């Protein structure tokens, strides 16, 4: 059994919530290759030019290199 992981970072963006931003980025990464774990490492936001709040999160994702 492999005990080696690759670690990647991705940024998720949502105008709904921080949770939605996390869910979207994690589900997308998992659809490409099964993930073993994730960690939210940064949260931030901004106001768009049309006045909407945009939630942004940075996630660290771990994946086994071999199954």
C-alpha cells in the first residue's frame, strides 16, 4: 500500500458562501482523481464591480500516488 501523497493547492470562488467555494473546488478535484484529504488554508473575499460579494478560499488537497 502506498503511503506517498501528492499535495496540490487550488482556489475556489463562489458568490454564495465560503462553504460553497470549498465544496465546488473539492468536488472538481475529486472528479479528476480521488482525493484523500483537504485542508482550507486561506479565506478571503472581495466586492465585485457590480456589488456582489465573492468568497474565495485556498485549499490544500492530498492524493495518494498509487492505490
